[in-house]
């Protein structure tokens, strides 16, 4: 791409203009938070706002939910394809929640798309989308575990007018009232989305009055070109090669299978290609995603790892090609159900691409680019939907936004964020407990960090949360649960371990009310009753007044060999309640005595023994690199665990960063030069005190540890599936 030649004055003006557009998009979000009245909007911030140009190309994005970039673009383009210019009028607004036409992440994500006119000329589009509490269909709350097709899931709107010339279309409002379980609350939410779009129109008109139509178009396009140029330069810092990986979505709501998602990332000259050939066909369960949602999920690690300092707009998309085979779980066609696809297949896409992009970044010659590589977030959104009738006989639906409490991935210079939510949620917020209790008939017993849930590493994966509640003031209700990360843990990077996974317990017929009568709030260990582990996907599990519902959420992946973590930091983690002594000893090789102090010599010996044990148990390398490390010259690091060295002929080799043992030449798969230890995931992570649900039949999930044959350092930890 030819470098853009722009004067300093124009660059300054372009940046001012970009910031003004961004401010308008952010103001749209503020309006939604203040007018919606629903905790899922005001507390969890589960919404997004965008502005596009007249052709549907994104020109600014508020940054609330990166996953929504694909649906925002697709929805506007679908409307442009299906309505003539004469049919799109000032004062109109369209409603979109159909994954198969307007690419919604799932039907509960309802979007309002508004054309913006200036002097009767179409000038731009605004898009405001948020999660609503119910959209009809067979399951209250819209997460349809039992659905076999899209017709069972929801009342779907394929980009049709809900506002015509400034007035609500009564037929559409009436349709909502007779099909959705909470129509008044939902209509109020939709009104808040419309209000946000109306405000954006007023502010954009003011902006055009200031700059003029010609300058508006000029600086919209210039900012896209500047982002495109910056992104292509960033891509040029990556090696020209192909990176390949596989992830698995779990349990489609009907069968507990593993569904393969495969991707090849090819780095070209200023261009990226994401090729998903090799991904399984769509299923009759609710884990499928639309093409637009898959693009939004794929863009998330691009935006947050590779282009974190480049303004996002259509310019970024111009440098990427997506190959998404139709009729697969990543590009589903009618009548595939999709109501949990964004948090199932979609977030598996984000995890897989986080890993592939980070691999490419680790091999960059640019230190800054290498420094932004990271491990995977937990990325699952463990959902819990409690519904029933309140004390007045009215239906309630609690879509508990505490599902946003899973851990974040470790980075190259710090631990992952605790209770980070999903990678896509830039403004994730956990709900205020008192707000939930005020709004819904539940009483929370605790909300705390889930001990040992973050993946061990030099930098630890972020911890998830653990919380519990009981029905309050009602004779119980029913619970629907969905977790996308139950059996296949989120991988670490550069020798860091995967994080723990998520699940749900119910303590049936507990003694909780005995504590309440005494004015005490019990903790988990004090509760008596029958402890029952719920399936990963289940609809309508009965919850009675004496039952305690417990949800625990896993952590993010770790980064770097945990034996490299400073023992004093491990001790602090134990003192803070992040990890147990078992984790400190087994994962980090740190011995803590009965007085809470580090046993220094015992720690040194234990770490040596752990490395020795790795070497003893690991299988021999497939190939041996017959090169003398002493004859090689250091060129650069390649992440935390590897370095690149060069011989006198200029041939390069991948070596262990600890002992500089040569693993392979740079053009070969260095993993073939490592020792490998393959262990079923529950056993591999369970020895540290972590939780991963075991599979009861093949295929089984394995943790694959790649170990330096020279010193026993952990170089990489992957996951795979296979027979026992």
C-alpha cells in the first residue's frame, strides 16, 4: 500500500473529527445506560453503538462489545440490499435481531438501525444494540438449550421498520406485546435504543453544520485510509507464514460432543487471511453462529492484541480476508439454531485467534509487537437464567450478568485480570448485588474469587468468580444454565497452563434458612444438603426455597513456565486467597511452611525435582536438532520460552530461552524437537487443585506439555482430543 501523503494540518483535523465521531458513539451508550432501566444494560454494559457511512462502512465504534462489529456492518448492508432509496426515509428506524439475515449474535441481541439524513440526503447510519430479557420462543430468556431449529428460538426481526417518519409502527409493537414474555420492559429497552440513535442523528447534523457535507465525507474516508495504512504496516512486522490451530465447541444442547473449529491464519504482505476450512458442519443445537458474528468474534483479538493503538473503522477490515465455509458452525444457514452460538462457537473463535495472532506476534522482529502477545481469556460467559412468578403472580426473568466474572488471559508483563468477563467486553461490569436483589426475587449468599481458577504461569491467568443465591420471597422457580467452557479449558501460552473451567452446583434441601433465622450468612463449607453438579446445558431445572444455586467460573490462561514466577509473588497469591498451598507447591514449586513463610531451600530443591520429573515422564522428541548451541549467536527472543539463534552461515534455529537448547531450524516445527507429556485435562490440572469436568466417553480432552529436552523448562502447553 502506498503511503498516504497528508499535511500536518489535515492530520490534526482528521484526528479531531475522529474524536468527535467517537464521542457521539459513546454518548449513545450513555443514553442507553441512563434510560434502559435494565441491569443487563446499566450494570453489565451488554450493548454496543456504532456509526457507519452511507454505504454501511463503519466509521466509529464506541468500544463496548467488540463482537458486535460484524453484526453492525452486516445489518446495515442487509437493509441497503433489501430496501430501495425511496423506501429509506428521514425519521425511519429498523429493528434487527435475526442471526440469519442481519447477523445478530443471537436473537436476544436486538439492534436498532437508523438512517441519518442531512437536507434530505442519506449521510450516515447509526446502530444501537442491546441484550433484552426475552424474545419469545420456547425458553424464557432466549437461551434455547432444547431448540432444534431457529423457529423454536425467538420472534426474529430481519431489519424491518419499527419507526416510520418518526413514529413507532404500532403493528410491530403489538407483535412484540403478544410474542415476548416481558413486553413492557422490552419495549422500554427498545425505546432507549431508539433514543440513542435519535441523539446521534442530532449530533451528526450539528457536526455537518460545522464542517459541511464535503468535509464530512472527506474526513470519514481519510480516517479509514489512515487506519488501513497503520494496520498494514503492523502486519508487515509479522513473519510471512501460516499459523494453524484447532478449538472445540462443547455440547450443542442435545449431545455432549466436541465440535471442531479449525483456522489457518496466513500473514501476507500487509494482509491477513483467516481460513476456517476444516470446521465441522452446522448442528441442530444452539451453538452455531452466523457469518457476521464469526467475523465480529475473529476481529476481537485483531482489535485488542494486534491493533490496540489503531483506531477501529472499516480500514481495518480492508486488510483482512475471511474464508468462512457456508453451512458450518462458523457460518450457519437456516434453519440452524444460534441462540448461544456467540458464547459457544463465537468465543472459541476468539480464543483460537488470540492464540494464532499471539504466535505470529511472538515471532516479530519488533519488540513492541512481541510484547502484546497474550494468553486466552476464559471466554465463555457462563449463563444462568432464573425465571418464575413473583409474589404478585407476574413473571420474572433474571438473566444473571454475574456470568461476566470469568478470568482474563495473562500478558507478557502482568497477570490476567480477575473477573474480567469475556475478551469482547471492553466495558464489562458485574451487577451490583443490591440492584439484582431489588429487581429480582433472589438473595445472594456470597460473591468471591474462585480459588485456583487462573492458569498457572510466570504470569498467572486471571481468576474467575464464585457466587451463590437462593430464591427470596417466592416459592422457587426454574433455572436454565449454559456454559461453553466445561471440558475444554482455555489454553495458556509460552509454557503457561490452561485456566480452570466453569460449572454449576445446586445444594438441594439445604439448611440455609436455619442460618437466616439466626441472622447469619453461611459459607459453602457450612451448608448441608445434597450437592448436585448440573449439566453444562440444561433448561428448566427446578429451584426450591431451600435450594442453594452455586455458579463457579474459570480463569484465563497463564503465560510462561510457572517455575519462573517469583516465589514471593506466589506467597502473596496464597496470602490473598488466590491460590491454595497445593497450587503453590504442585504448580509453582514453592514450599510454604505452617507459619506462612517460604522454605527457600525446599523450594529450590522442589523446582529442580519438578523439572527432572518432566524430563523423566515426557516422551522423546520426534526429531533431534543436531546443532551445537555454543556455535550459535543470539538474534532475538521469540516470546517468554523461546529464542532465535543463528549460525555462521546465517541459518536460524529455535532454541529454549532457559538453556538455549536447539529444538529445530526456524522453518521446521520446533515442537517436534521437544519432549511431550500428554495427560487428560482433569488429571493434568486437577493435580494443582483446579477444576475441569471430565468426559465420560471418547473423545477425551488432553493437556499436551512440550518440554525442553535440555533443562526441563515448559515451552508450550496445548490441548488436544483423542482416545484414552
